[in-house]
C-alpha cells in the first residue's frame, strides 16, 4: 500500500513538471495536441529507430509519417538508430504587443513536446526535436546540444520531409536558383509536379480539399540557411527541405557552434483560406523583441519617386535634384505620407550603384543635391527620409554610413539587391537590423528573401520586398490581377510585403503597354485602392506621380488609409480568385476587396466586425470599369452588421471603404 501511494505521488509530480520518464529505446508513439484539440502531432521511431512525425487537423490527415534527418560533415547522417532519452511537455499562453502590422496584439498559445534523442551506436550524437501544436498550425525544429563531436559542426543538408496523403493543388514559386530576389509568380500546380531537384520557395500554399488550407514555411530563421522544398524520388506528393548553400563552399549549408537551434518548420492550417492570413503563428514562433524603446518606430506611407523616374512638371526638373526632391516632399505632406524614398542616383549613377556597388561612396551626395537644404525642408514639412543603398556598399561602409544617416535625422534605410538567403546573408540581415535599431533607423529590405519573423525581435525591420510587386509594371506584362489576388494567400502569409501599390494609370490587359517613366497597371483603379487594405506593409508606398493623384477620385482614400492595424479579419476569399479583408484601427474599419480577371457579385457578412452600423465612404468599380478601368464611383452609404454587404467587382476589379461607427 505504501509503495502504491509513493508511485501515485511520483506520477503526480512527473505530470506536474511535464516530464515523461523514458526507459531504453522506447519508440512511442508520443502525441501532442493543440489547446483546442484541432491539431494533433504524433512522433514515433520506426522499426529502424528513425524519427518520424505526422500531423492531423480536425481529424483529417495532413502529413503522414514523415522522416527527419540531418547530414553532418563529421559523423555523417543523423537519422536511424535513435533512442528516446527523455520527453518534456509544457504549455504556454501569452498575449504580447506588436509595434506594427496586421494587429496590435498577438496571442502565443501552444502546447509543446520536446523529445531528446541519442544514437544507440557511436558516435552517440544527441539531438532534441521540439514540436509545438497551435490551434492554427504545427511546427517543429531541431536543437543541437553542446557535445564533443558537435561542438563546432557543418550541416551539409537537412532532410525534413512532408508526406502528404494526396496530390493536392498548391501554389508554388519556382525559384530555380538559391540566388534570386524571390520575385516570381506563384503557379497553380499539383504537389507531384514539384520534382526532385526543384528549388521551390516558401510559403507554399496547399489546398487540402474543400475549404481546408495549409501553408508550408519557416520561422525564426537566425544563423542558419534559408529553406526551400523539392520532390522526393519514389515518394509521390512528398516534399523535403533544401537549404541555401554557403557562397564560399556550395556543399555546406550551415557552419555553427552548439548549442544551436534550427529555424521552425511551420505548417500553417486553416479551416478556410482566410484563416491563414489572420494567423500570427510566424511571429509567435520567433524570438521576442529585444528593444526596450520602440516609440521611434512609426508606420506610415512613403512617396516613391523612382517608380515614375522622378517626373515633375516644369519648371521642376524631372531628375534627382534639390528642387525635385522638395517637390516630392511637398507632395508627401499633401498625401499625408510621413516619408520620402531617397532613391538612386543620390550617391552616384544608378547603373554604377547596381553593377559596381563598392566603387561608390554612400556617404557622399551627388552635386545636384543640397543635402542640408533637403533635410531642413523635410523637417519643416514633417517628412523623413528613407535612404536607399546597395547591400554591398552598406557592408563596406556600414558603421560610418549608418552613423551619418542618423546624424542627418533620416528615419530609415532601404537596403537592396541581397538576392540570397544563405547563412551568411541571413546573419547580415540581423546585423543590419541590430545596428539600425541602435541608431533609431527603420529598415526596408529589397531584393530580399521572405520574412521569417525577425521583425518581432527587431521591430524596426518594418517591411521588405521578396515579392513581384508593381515595379514590374515598368518593364514587363507579368503583373496581373490574377497575381495580385494570389499574393495575400501566398507571399503575404510570411509577413509584410513592399509591393509598391497606388498606380493610377489603370488599363485592361489589351490596353497595357510598357512605359518606364509612366507605368500602366492592369486592373481597375479600385483594385489599387483596395491594395492599401488587403496588402500588409506598415511602410506603404504611394508610387505614382503627384499629378496622377491630384483631383483623381480615390486619392482621398489613399490619403487617409492607415498602414498599421489593431485587428484584421478576412471576410471572404479563395486562393487566386478573390479576397475581402477588413482591418481596424481604433473604432474605424477599412475594407478592401480584389478579384482576378473574373467579375464577381459577392454577399458578405459583416458579423466579424461586431454589432452596429457605420457611415461608410465607399469606392467601387464604375459601370464602365470593365472597358475603362479608371472608371470609379464614390458613394457614401450606411452599412449595418445585420445586413449583408453586397460587392460588385469588375474584371480585375476592387472595392474599398472607410467605415466610421454611428453612435446609437
């Protein structure tokens, strides 16, 4: 009896601490459920003692038993021949504040299981697998403890597999190389069309049948190589990770010292596609903010003169001069933009800045610019500078240049053309974010890889490109409404994207012509307005020329729309078809709707906005918008939560509204 009581007390203590004693090489299975029970992760060792996991969502198999392995230069592949030496479980529920983005707060609520593994044969390497189950996703990562063989190590490859039960439809960005700006379309294909040897970028969005949707990506990428996926020979509808190789040794992906964590491998899960857009799982899996003061990080709109090649009406020169920049500062104040993009050729010819970046000095201004005059004029008008430079030039002069920009009173930098996410480049990003934070400078990365949550750790990393945005209208016909409406369900799932919207020269596909100085955009004027709500970017561009906005219907909406939000609700949407998103700041809601080339008649519930009714400034496609995409109608109205919102969208169309609550 006394022994039984002792064992019961011991079991109680074990459960309280979340520690599972493991004897020998137990193979599991070990189960982990999300707080609401919807997501289930099961870990087990195979007959060969190799680690595998599987995932279900609302009882549906999402990922079937999938192996996990790492290949090291010393010691070879870590895979089979494992024993479980311990299991630790814990739960976490925290709400934290965000500086900028789609919500002002995020809830980090998960259950976690850590499985400690050791090889049964020499060299007896020890690695932990950490699993987290959220209500909106599943994630895992590797932890390499300090040990003799792995004190310093090189990873040649990571082979984390995702074995899906069927040949699902997905939207894949076929990068074809590890050194790109990740600016391609997301192509609708099936999983089996992703071949071995492919280099498919993330996020990869996957339709699981019905409305259930998943997205595969990574979070908390720090001191590691960026992740891609490829097919697996002999295993249909299976993907496996590929790591971006180091530039100095192509067969090595990671050089590091233990203890070391890999990034999280994330499977975002939603009962419907819009759930993925609302999710904060990428930030939840990232390290907390390290900045004690974030008051200087101020979201806002930015005037982008480069998009129209600095065009201005006479007598203002249409080149980058002091007068030209003062003209754009005036416009920034007029359009309620906080910032001016200070673009090339501010420190030398643009071609030289791009092709031979280290030949120019990024602390020296061209003679056509009176920098003290521009800075003084900007301060008088409440407009700060975001200063562009090539990353190689910044690497060469980082401390000197950043200190100078801070002395000038600049508000941030725009670092461009990295075009890689190998481990050394990943570390460069963090170095830039850290040093800019010390000097109270925000950061916008262009020529960039996808976001992975570093903006939670360094919230001055306010946006980035890594998207085929409106710059492409200057030189291609690839920027279509189909692409535009695919982005919210693909690239935007990873985080803010600097798409550069606001084009006012709206045309049909047949009318589109390439014009470098005055770019056209396919789709309606209202689709461009809707982008300011649909697309997430706390630093949002106003891209077209000032003359294109003045007296144009829709400019008032761009002038007043915020760029950072307290809450985001996806009211409706299908991947690559259409999307309707509502975002709230304070008591005001903004709604944006976009469609591909298919016209739509939508009836949308406003229940997610709460009870009440609102005065709404509505901008919708005009009656002739299908033939004349600049046709736009502004019609103030009253909207009520108890009545469906009816939205009509022209081909390539949009709808945008600002809702103010009406007092009872």
